[in-house]
C-alpha cells in the first residue's frame, strides 16, 4: 500500500531535512511545496496531511493558501508550525483551517507527537474526529454536513428505527449504509429494497418471501428481504410510495418481528433494524390518509433530514475533487482539477438534482474532454449546455438570465460566469431582455 502524502508548505526553512525525516518516520511520504505550487500539487496528490511551516510574523499568503486548501481537500488534516508566533497569528491560523498550532521552540519529538495526536496514517480522520468508525462517504465540510456526521455518530450505535428525508439525489442511500456500518450490526447483512420500483404484489413478495406453490412459477420457497436481513439492517427506500395494504402488513411484521411468506402458514421470526427513506412529505401524506400514522410513528423514531446541495454550496468544490478522483480512476484519466472559473460556475448553479446531478456532470465532463487532456481544465460547452437545460431549468434565455442573477445574488461577474458569457455579453443581454437591476430585485 502506498504511503499517505504529507504536503509541506514552506519557504526554504532551514529545518526542511529534519521535518522530512520526522514525517517519514511517522509513515508519510513528504512532498514540499510553495504557496504558489501547493494548490496544484494538492489536487494531483490528495495529501492526507498538510503542514504549514511559517517564519513570517504576518504570513498573508500562507494563511490564504491554508484557507483555500482547507475548502478543497476532503479528508486531509492541517498542522501549522509558527516561528514568529503571536496570539493574533494563532487565531488567524485556526480560523483559516489549522487543526493544530505549534510554535517555536519545537523539537522533532514535539512535531512527531503533534502529528500522531492529529492523524494516524491510513485512517480516515474525518470519521475519527466526528466519532464514526468507518464508511464515511458523505463528502463535505459545511456546517450542515458536520451536524449530520455528529448526528450519525450519536444514533448509529442505537437500535432505533431511522427515517431519512430529503430531496432526490441528496444521498439518502449513502447515509443509510453509514448508519449500518457504524452500528453494532455492521457485520450482519445490509439489505436494500427500493419500494417505488416494484408493484404491490412484488413488494409483498420481496419483503416477506413466498412458499413453494404460492403462485405460478413458485417452484421453491424463497426468503424475503426481512428474513435475509436477519441480525442486520433493512433499508426501505422511497417508503412513501408503498400502498396502504402493504403498509399494514409491514407494520404488523415490524411490531411482531414475525412474517408469513406469501402463500405460507408458518411464521418466520426475524431481528432487523429498520432504516427508511423518502423524498415525500410524510406528515402531509398522513394528514391526507395516504400513509398510515401508526407506521409513520413506528419509523419516525429518529429523523434525519439531508440538506439539498443548494443549502451547502461550500461543499461543491470538495465534491468536484472527489468525483474527479473517482472518474479519473474509473476511466484511466489524469485530469487534476477544474479551473477556478469552472468551479465558480458549478458553485453558482442551483443543482435541482443535487449531488447525483453534480456527479453526472463531472462524469460527462471527463467523457467530453479529449482523451489526452490532463492538468487543470475548464467545463466543456456540451456540459454547460446540459446544466443550462437541466430538468426544471427555465427554457427561455431571459428566464435563464434571471435565474443566474438570482442564484448569484445579482453578482454580475458570477452570473456571467455561470452562463458562460463575458460581462459585456451579460450587459447586452440584460438590455435586450429589459432586465433592469433595481426593478427585478423588487
């Protein structure tokens, strides 16, 4: 297994060899960079540890670089070594993203201890710092994401039912699996059933199984998902689409912890934890009589709401880098990063399809680039058109112009970038479509 990378951002410190030797002994492959080269090297090598070695009393460039890397590197930990230390610098470093601050005089032993306390090589430290043991696949550092991780750490060890709500594409299946792998049932099965994809008759068969001869073609008995998940977790995706008759049978099975196969008379006991998910408003569905209140209360012991991507836009650069690495590996590509303009364009988009739509956009981006393309790239026109005319996006040019201005709080530079126009083109289009700033804001 390759050693994790430690990126050392410094400006010719006389203790370079000592730092490199200490990090090598700690299990890292040291890589030195300046504040100018650090963003590109971090995008290329995805370091597990970033160490800033600062000798200036007011390191403006270093702090700006630290803040940038902290927002673009997912899973990395940040250590700050200061020669000319002060309380002001310490506060600024911590606000910029440093997780540990060490000041002069420091020794190699002190550095090794700080690294050991901060990060253990080969582990995912985002999991460690939030209490999750494994399976942290929910990318992001926004306050909403951190709150979600903290909630996961609290609820996963329990055996209570969990109801996950959120729009389509927000990652409800990812959260459900994280609940399972961080629970005491982690070594038992995690079984998923998408109830929306099956008609009533098949949902019942999938959940409860069937006996031999229960229907034409049933030549052998078969366990359902509830029995298959025995000892583990059953994930009921899109639970809001289940019909009332199946809801009644599911409630009875959950409460009694026994099932009857379709066509069978013998009860089968099971022990599972139920995690359900829906993009519907179940409170409204209960009020309208489309969802049983007793099943709703049985499932809604713990409620987790997944925020849409538009509520955590600061996570978009991290998600972009995450999917770039994933698709580079799958496609055998070597695209290191998107240009700042490209990332700004993606951050300005409203993402009605949430993380799933972003993932598909990054996949399309790599597919549409020439095979030999490497380095830092912009968004191909094909992908921009795909975003501009996505499901739910306005069709007319005037509506797209208004949408871009609204999404960017009427920042004309950002709106022009999101539309892939120049500022002059944006002003011309505003005149053509009679979009007047003050009037449209009212």
